[in-house]
């Protein structure tokens, strides 16, 4: 497998209204994740750092199953935390990328639990790959709500899946081939509640350096209110050649005809 | 539309749906699928259903075809349709009729079709079009907006809406993540986890491996499909209620490379296959092929209960060669229930063969 060349940048800020930062970041190949902790006392901060610590044990090129098992180990550790507040058990969101190998090619395994997000930037703008585990998202999915109503929903910060909090984790995954040049951005909801996708897209497209992009996103979110901890990871992929050519042929009328003739 | 998994065939298209007896011959399903896909009206669909047979040999069926003013519906056998309109609830039972019951429902607010005893099932899987095994289909309403002909107005309670713009200045809703425990006193800016969304189902602990409802053989302990009456391993008669078991491999396929693998995971085939939104229990196997006629993500093999489903995702479609049938090309997310011997041609040179099914 050809290992892609990456440039990575991170930026995290407590925000304007909070007295601690419960977010944690891991941005070291092969793992690029953001964890946003929750829970009473310091439970949130401890949960997110456990998630990052356990995931950092993944080295070289892990398999999807290794990532799954690491999340399970992290959950078991988080659920053992004594935070002295049963009502607000410690837990954490986790979202981001892990570089894995599939069919001898480098792939991004995108993972998500909660409402931190993973975006991919392409020429046509950004695409949110992860799907939030939140009440709002579930209501939108059920077809009854549009984005406008959702943005006014008071419980829009309520998440429905998490790592820890005495639940069994149920992460979503995606597998996408690494195809440089491309840019990925992982963030906690402190960013996305201040900046809409269009604004995020503008900043990510405008800034050529990964670090400038991460810094500019956090600065803009702070300027917009910075109500929560804000954490951002930007990953740029440089190598383009992933052993597969880019051939696409739209019209295969030819082979279809042959096939039908052969068979008739 | 949304459906709940069951044993009856559900043929779903934008213009309507057909539910068919599990015993129906596959050729008839194909015929009806083509008729429905071609955008046929109600009478054409019913004609295709009854064509050539005498009345006694008709299978149980339900036909719901969308028309300008609502839906035209026919039901026969142990199926029923339930609709709410502005005038109240309408129920159409297919039981104890010689031919079928027919009804036109104007602008239904909700419309469901279900197998007897499955009225309370909760359809959860959304589907735009395809053939699936169902116990119930919500055609509109119950979370399915119906578009221009009917308006489902399922808005959340006002309690949940920020109507007074107090959101940012208020006590606890200061814009921070919560995973909801009790709503009461907890929103001080921490992330919390929460139940109690207006439409959220109760949390179910996720299994660590795929589970399926099975009939377990009293003689040899083999898990069998709930549609079997005889054990697939030792042919003993199956007795007793179905139970949840871990799912065995559902068969074997030959990949384009010639390799033969068990169907125990979803399989995604293409030049640069992508897999979207899977969970711990359905980690897919990605199979790369090098052929310019094949799309980057071309074909997916899924396991649903005891069925193996093949979905075309390729731009150029996939040709299905099936014993006794003419070749058929399926396109755009179209889904087929696999049968033994099926050959799925991704291009002139590459195909996937279903060698065995459990």
C-alpha cells in the first residue's frame, strides 16, 4: 500500500462562555479525531481524554475491527469513571478519520458517535460525511422537519449516541478511498453551532495552509459567539497516485449489446 | 415510504406499492415490478395481477397506486389497508372476499398496508424503490410526507420550539451539547445524553454480532429461516417458536476474481468501492476490480434477515442472468433478492455468481 503524504493541523479553544475545555484531539497518523466530553464534575474532560488515549494505541495501519475494539475498550474505561454524579454519567462524542487498508489500498475509515462532525472538502464545496446522532437529526430524518425548524429546536444539543455514559457504543462508519489532493476537517459542535456549512466551506477553500484553515475556523467561531469549546482538525492529503487510474466510461452500450447477443 | 421487515414481498415505487403473498412465483413478481416501474395506472396493475389465472388461484395481494386525488387501492387475502383522511379512519380488509376489495382514498393523511396481525408493527426502514420482504408499509403519513397531494402536519409541540427567542439568553440552553437524561435541571452547558425526543424510539442495546429471528432445529441445533418447515441441515421437522440467534453465513458467492467467499458480511464491489454508514455488526468486505466499464462503487450484497439482497449502484447498471428468465438490466439503486445460480454481470468480463444460499 502506498502511504499518502499528509499535512495535519489542529486548533482548540475553550470558547467565550466556558471555564474548562472538555474537548480532546488526537491528530497523529493513523488517527485524526475530535472527542467532546460530557458529564458532571470533570467527567467530560476525563472521558474525552480516555477516548483519545485509547485510540492513540492504534498504530501503523489498523483494521476496521481494531478500531471497533479500541472504541469498546475506551467505553469500558469511561464507564468505570467515578464522577459522583449518576445523573450525568461521563461520556464523549468521537468523530474523525482513521487511515486503514482495504483491498491493498489506503482508505479513510470515518467514524462517528454523537454530534462532532467529519467533513470532506472537494472542488464543489464541503460534504458532511458523518451523520449526527442527535434528536434534531432524527427528527429531520423522519421527514417532519426542515432545517429552519430544526435550527430553532431548543433541545438541539441533545445527542442520542455517545461513547460511555453507561451505554453500549454503536458507532457509524464509512469507508472512502484516499484520493489526494483532498482536505478533511473534523470538529466539535462548538464550531458548527456558530458557523453554517457555507461559511465553513468558504474558509476551508480560501485558506491554502492546513494550520491557517484550522485557526481561521476557530477565530470565526469565537467571533460568532464561541458558546462552547471549539476544536478543529484539518488533514490535507497530497499524494494523488493511489495505484488506480481515473478512467471512467459513461456509455457501455457496447458491452451490453454483446452480452445480449451472446445470450439470445 | 417506510417498511417493517416481514415475509411478504413488498414492491415499492414512487407511484405506489404492491404487497404479495410469500408463495408467489418469482416470475410474477418480475412482471408486476416491470408494470409498476413503467408507471402503470391502477387498472393495469390489477390486470397484470389477475391475468391468466382463475379467481381461486389468485394470491393474496394489496395494490396501492397513487392517483391525482389520492390512492386507488385493492386488497385480497390476509392483508389490510388503513388510512386516515380528514373525515376519519378507513380500514379495508382483504379477508373473506371472493375477488378483492377496492377503494379510492382521497388525500389520505396517513396510509398503511399490513399483513394481518402486523398493524402495530413500526415501519422503520425508508425506501424509495425496490423489492423487500415486509410485514407493513407506511405509504404516507407516520413520518412519510406525501408531497403535493396530501399534507401531513406532524409538527413537534410548541414546547420544543424556540418561539420567544430566549434560546441564547435563557437559563441553561446556552448552545451546548447535551445527551439527554432528564430535561429538568441539567442544561448548564455540559454535554448530556438524552431520551425523550417526540418521535424517538426507546433505546435498544446494540448487538455485537448480527442477530436474526430463527427456527432452531430440535434435532441438530441448526438455525433456520423462519420460512422453513424442515431443517436445512438434517431435514427434521421444525417445531416451536422462532428465537433470536446469531446469523449464520447466508450462502456463498464467487467474486469476479474467481475467489469463493461466504456471505457473512455485506460485500461492496467496484473500481474504488466506498461503503457508507455501516455499524459494528455489518462491517463490509470491499472488493476492487479493474475494469473501466465498472463504476467506482458498482454492486452491493446485503444481508437482511435471511435474505441476500443485491443492489446496483453502478452508472451502467448490472445485468442479471437468471435461469429460465431473459436477461434483465437493473439500474439506479434497484435491488434484487438473490436466488441460487444468479449471475450478476458488472461488465462483459466481470460477474458475481450466487453459488449457494442458506
